[in-house]
C-alpha cells in the first residue's frame, strides 16, 4: 500500500541523492584542479560546498519534521536516522573537497614537487567509495555497503605510501617542505573522504539490516586512520 | 537474568463456537513488566487478554484449549475460584465503567464484598488506591459525589483505583485510552509505567505509539496467530517479521 508518507520519504531520498552527487563531483573537480594546475575549478568547488551545506540543513529539518509528525517506526525510522547521518557525512566530504582546493591554491604558487600518481588514484578510489555507498543506500544493498567499508583499507594503504614517499623528498630537500606538507595534507583529506564513505556504508548496513557494525567490525583496524 | 514469568499462555486456542479466534498462542508476560498486545482489528488481542482472567467464560459457545499459567498454576483448572482469580488479575476496559455510586463507594464496594468491615480501614484503602491511580488530589473533596460527575479520564483512573483496591498482582488493560483525550491518556500511560513496580501489566492497544511508549515487551497478533513477540525497542526499530514491519509502519491495516 502506497502511503502519503512514502512520498515524503522519496523526497528525502532524492535530496540526499542530489547532495551525494554534488559531494562526489566536488572531489573530482578539486583533484582535477590539482592535476591540471588550474585555479578555475576552485570557485566551482566552493560554490558546491555552499549548496551542500544548505542541503544538509534542509535534510536535517525535513528529518526532524518527519520524526515529529509521522512518528516513524521500524524501517521508516531507520531510513530517517540513516539519512540524518549520511547527510552529515556528505557535508564533511564537501568540506574536505574545499580543503583540497585550499591546498591546491598553495601548491599552484610553486613548481610541482613530483608528478602526481598516487593522489589521483586515491581520489578515484575515494570517489568510487562515495558513489557506491550512495548506490548501496538507494538500492538497499547491504553487500555493496559492506564492500565499500572493506575498500577503506586500500585508501589507507595508499595514504601511508604517499606519506612515506613524500617524506623522502622532505629529507632530501628542506626547501620542499611546504609543498611536501601540502601534498601530504591532500592525501590526508582524501583519506578522510574515504572514512566518511565508510561511515555511510555502515549507516546503510544499519538501515537495511538493523545491525550495527561500526566500531567493532572485526575485519577493520580503525587505529590506522584515527 | 531473565525476568520471572508472571503469567503465560501455552498453546492457547480459543473458539467462539466453530470460529477459531486464537491459534496456538504462546506469550509470556514477565513479572513487573509491561507487555503490550498489538494487531489489526479482529486479530484476537482482546480475546487473548480476556482469557487471562477468564472474562470469556460467560460468552456462550466459547471454548479454550491449551493453558494459561499464573505463577505456574493453570487458571482454567477446576480448583480455581474465578472470583479470587479476578481479584488477583484485575482489568480495566476500553470505556470507563464506574458503578452508579459515589466516588468513595466505587472503590469501597470491592473491599466490602471482600469482607472488609472496619470503616477506618476501608477509608484508608480508598485513599491509598486513589493515590496510586493519581486521582486523589483531584477528588479528595468530592468523595460523596456521583462517579459520573467525573471526566472520562478521571473515571478511567477511578476504575484503575477500583481494581488496585483489592490488591491485584496482574493488571490487564483493554484499550484503556481509546475513549479519553490525549492529556488524560498521558496520565494513564504514566500511571501504567509506574504501576509495574508493584504489578505485572498486560495492555491491549490499537495505538502503536502507545505500545512503544509504555511497554517492555510487545506481541504482534494477526488473524488469531502470534506473528512476533520481542523486546519493545526491537519490535519498533527492527522487527524480524515482514508482517510486523508492514503493520507498524502502516503499510496495511
């Protein structure tokens, strides 16, 4: 039986989906700016972040209204609480993209330290995790959500690799320190984005299965990215 | 430790003539907890709660199979005195049904029937019962007024006080708030939650939010069958059965 409430839940999911597409796009635009050493992408990311923030507020308000007026139960309740959490994660992803853009603006002032290889790879992985976590949400696909969580290790490993590599540049040439630190930070921001995608994956599993896996999911070692 | 079982049904079947209203119901109501029964109209929840103090006995053609155990003793055994059973297992109904007597006498009646003669003692128990039902402050100066002068919500609390006066162990509520306003409902719900310190409570309700608010355990019935029984938070956040899910989210009804 289709309920009026279902319409409202659909609106909620559509808003979240749109927010996710903005967040995801902001990662790729930010990295594109870094790769192509082009300032023109900066404004786009900043603009999208503003829109993402507005959507975060809108989604919060919609969720509060649905909680108060519909008193949802069971799967409806889990959908709304998951939406609240996912929206905060997406908002943070938007912030991280802005952080990357800020690093980029600094990096553009000086010559490239080294060719970018691992950072774009990491960005592709992180972006893929965000995309799949949202696909898992839309399709209520717990297996895909779990897969997203498992992929976080890959991003963490790449981040460690980037860190070690750049460290050698820093040791060789102290004048590269500023550039090196900025690159390390970009890696760090991407690593955080992957963490947010992982959190979304966990939220999706809770929404679909009613089971909490965060904080004690045996396959994961959360120490490595805290 | 699991809470102690106060009252339970085992393989309970119930028939109105040829029509089977309950099929193999196994429900436990733990001591000092609130157990809620929910389900669509005609699912058998009222029939079930009425088997717990044999209120169905008077219905012609009604028949019970299986057992209801109160503290492990079958209440349908021939040795059981039904009047005594109903003092132990009190009941509050959908519509408040005070006696056409004064407020005082509504409560004193059961005491006198039970053989209490001492006036002062009766007055004491009346006051204590009214206090337990959170009604004393509102009626202490109106004890000689007719009970029908009270509002619906007050009448319902008077009925609760009347049941409490005879010192029951189990309290059954069959849709206790369906005929009263939200403020009075909140008072009754609050009362039910406080009552579990001293009593075991079973409540039938159409209002799922009410079940969620007041109960510790919830049983979902449909077409005379028990579909799911579990901790109330689990039932309302993560029901195991699709039928339960569909019912509590209003996808059918």
